[in-house]
């Protein structure tokens, strides 16, 4: 089966010319969840945004190829890349509160992408919104969208942000530490719902996190990153249970120590 996302020799530079991501290859299969893990500064979010053909804060993609399905994001125009974002590859951020306009009802913001990209008619978008709200187990899904962002809990708003990202039924979700701001119990619930949603609709996902406990719950495969370079790659079970590299072993040992301290 062909990959839905293929990245080869990706290089991303900071505004001062420093290389933030150096020579990364990445393959994402349909329906797969690939975890990108590493400490702060590893290049995880930079890779996730580059997968959308985007450089944050003046960063520039200075080398490599990025192919979504059969479309090259690097060879196309800026308009082509912008048309793909949201429609075929969508981003879920860490802060749901920052992703929503506080003055617009949640439901209207969820259907906005499908209407903007002309993916669905208004009735189709409304029906799809309701299905997503039910799948994500939001309370009173028929009327949940009538609320404003400040009228729901953090966990509910985070799930609504996932529904907003799914509005166009994209091929790929870029999940950038989407549960970090949640308490542990809510985090577990949201992770389970994310995994279920991705499996149900056969979406693929890049899951960006520094937390091995999180990636263990959701990823099929893991890439370990450090200073913008690949350290290790393998199935989630292999990387977490039998890491090959010293750096990965250190991360796993830290995770086990944190679990022991929590008991």
C-alpha cells in the first residue's frame, strides 16, 4: 500500500541559518499513527509543520521533498500548499483555547473548514459535525455546537478542536502535543477517543510529544529525534521495550523512573 505522506532528506533552517531539522526521512501509511518523540528542541513540531509545507516563525524548508498522496508540496505554488492545509492535512495544536474564536459558536467553527474548502454543502457539513461530536463523545451533541468556547471544559474543547480539524475528512492529522494541557484522567480519555476516531475513519496521524507514556498509548510506530536528527525508528513495542540507542534507552529509563515515583 502506498504511503499517504512521504518525506525525504528534509532540512529546515532557522531565520539565522541554523539547521533545525537535518536530513529526515519519514513515511506514513494510510491509517497509521506515527509518534515523533524527543526532548524540547528535537525538531518534532518543526517536522510536523513542514509536513504541511509550512515554516513557523521565519523558519524555511531549505531541502528535501514532501509528498502528500501524489502531490508534491515543495514543487507546487504557495496557493497549492494553502489549499491542501485543512482540506487534506490538518493541524491540532496544544492549546484549544487559542484555536477557537471566543466570539463564534463552536459548531460554526467546526463546519467552517468544510464550507471554505467547498468539501461539503451546509447540510452535509452539519451532518458530519454531528457525527464527529457523537464519535468524540461530547455531551448533548445535537446542541453542543451552540455553545461558545468559554462555556465548555478544557477536555471538551480539545475534542471539539479535533472535530474542527476533521471537518474536511483530511488524509493526515498533525497532532502537536494535543493533550499536554489536560489532567491525566482527561488525557487518557482523549487519547482513547483519538485512537478510535483515527481507526474508524482511516485517517493517518503524526503524533508529536515528549511524553513516552502518551506515545505508548496511541502510536503504531515511533521516530526518536534529537537536535533535528533521527536517533532511532521502529514499532512502538520495539522502541519502548527494546531500544537500540543509548539516547532512547535514557528516555525510556526516565519514563520508568517517573512511573515508579508516581506509584
